[in-house]
C-alpha cells in the first residue's frame, strides 16, 4: 500500500510518524482527518505488536481457551455430556491468523482512505524535523515529527529465545503445536494470560513471579483472588521465587527455581515462556541527530506531558516509548495518538488522564481495574473507605459459579478513587468504572442509576449502593 499524491512530491509533509503500531497509526489517522498531510514510516506491518503478535492474536487464542473451559464446565457442573476430543492446532492457528489478517486489512484501508502515505521502510532521524528511510530517501516535516517505534520483549541473559523451546510473548502463540508442559517466568498480565491459555489447553503449567504476588501493580486483593483462581485450575503458582539457572537440551528446558521459602526446585518443561516485561525500541533511530536521548530506562521522556512533546520542539512521543505514567497499553496509545495529532493541528485537546486508563488481564479468571489501589490511596493520604462485593452475592455470579469480587476504593464523603475486579467477564464490566473514576463521581452518583438484573454488573451497582448508605443485598 502506498498513498502517493502530489502533496508529497517535494519530500515534505505536515507530519511524519515513525512507527505504525497503535500509537503511530492513530496519530496518522487523526492528523489526516484534521487536514494535515501525513507520512507514516513502518518497516514491518502497520498495526504493530498489538495487532500482529500481542493483543489481538492472544485474545483470539484465549477465546478458544474459554470455549475449552466451557466444555469442561458443561460436563462437570451442568450434566452436559461433552468432551474435547482433540485440538487441531493448524485450524486454531488459521482462525487466529484470519482474525489478525482481517484487522490488518482494515487498518491499511483506513490509512489509504485517509490519504496517509505509508512508507514501507524503517527510518532514522537526521534532524528534529527530518528523516532518512532505509532506501536513502529523505523527508521533512513542516509541523512535527512523532516517534512511535514501540517495544520488544525483555530477555534474560543466557536464555536466547528460539521460537520453539524458549519463547517470548511475541512468538509464544506461533511456536509449533501445544506443549505438554510450560514454565512461565513473570506473573504480570502477559505471563498470567499465557499460563492460563496453556492450562486450558491441557498443559501442566508452573508460573514463577519474583514479586510476592501476581500482577503486583494491581490491588493486593485482586492478586490474592487471581492466585486462588489459577491454583484452583491446577496451575503451580510460585510467587517470591527466582530463576537460578536454566538450560535447554534435547528439546526440554531444565530450570532451577529458588522458592519464597529458600528451597531450590528443579523443574522440567517442554517450553519456557519469558514474560518479564518489555523494553522500548530506539535501535537505529539516531535520536542524537534530533538532539534527543533516552532516559536511564531507555524511554524517550516528554518535557510536556500535556502535549507529549519532547524538549525538542515539534518532536512528540506516543506509545511504548513513553515512560510511566503511560502504561504501555494499546488503548492508552490510541488516546496519546489523538492528543498529539490534535496538538499538531492546533486543536485544543485535553491531556491523557492516565489515572483513568483501565487495566485488564484476560486470564481465567480475568482481572480489570481503573484508578488507585487501596494501598496507593492510603499512601496518598486520602481518608479511604473500601467496599468489597463478591460476585457470588448476586444471582448471575452463582450462575457462572467462578467466584470473583468487585472492590471499590473511595474518599470518605468524596469521590471514587479506584475500582478493582476479578472474575468472569470483568474485562467487559470495567468501562463503567472508567467513567466513574474519570468523571470524579461519588458513590451516591452511581447509586442513583439502576443496573440490570440478573447480571454480573449488579455487583458493581450493589457495591456503590452500600458505600452510599443504601445497601440492599449487602448491609
């Protein structure tokens, strides 16, 4: 795809974007919609990690895992005599690839329709407003340049991924076949999701996390419920544990893990998944040519977060290149792209409210959260009130039979600071709480609104009713 037009004949455009992932292509689409000419340089496929190696293919496979789990529930809980005869990995992969492919074509079509010129090439900076592509062509931005080169999985010394026995989140779903056993290093969202998927598909799974709990950035109660749910499914969860050594021989991984109690466990698995975080990609970007440098962690930090603009005027950053509080999530990257495009077009745009960006882990059980955890709220010296509503306290929760909870953190006689959930389908329930936190609502504001019965969302409504002093099924 190439959207050549006379607007780019002299090698200039209003905006140049390096990187075609979620942050980059959303910047390009919005800038074009606002009447700016846009060049987008992407050496791989537009859509980036999220579309091709992360969010979309992994959630497609997790949906398949949910279907497998549903068959087991049908048999074991509901008396429906059904079983999984086998899993056709080729057919499973084909459906996943079809979903990814259709999304990819959709993004390409959007960019073409918008008039964005896509350069199928990497690019490096030659100045604060200029780039040189891999084929030696030079282009200049008249309004601004946007860095959106994303991130890659962090690897461990001595554990070189081979795409089959030692894998990262970028290639775990594309490794051949389903392993009988998996060792997952890292208990953040990515590690938990992949542990959950492989367990659903019948693998013996050990999940090792160095912190004292899973998803350590989330509320402690969410971590506790999540670990309980994963252990109930037969996943060997080891928190406060560290990998001492690992080696691959004859297609098998042998690892030594130091447990929280100081014991040394020898583990063996057909596949080792390294999910210990991601690092920004700036290789070959030549930031110095534009007067830029990364921070000590490899991020490109903005000087002005309200515009996501670096210390070099006209150079902006979106997506995984940004340090915290940007969470490195695709939906945050979309918002960042909109902000930067509107800034470059001279349109007033509110800064990204990172406190109101929802966070989801698509495992079984799922977790979803937005806003401050209880610990964060107390550390910030808020006068905190908390209410927890079990999903099994509402009828639909009993129907699902998977446990779970909704936890609300609020100021005493004040606004809602955070909402935290664990259980079935909570990824689809968090949007309401995102609005509640983002709009600084109070429990009484939410309590005025009626939640449908019977639904899991009733647990959210009931939690706020109680905090507003109007408890119905919860006193």
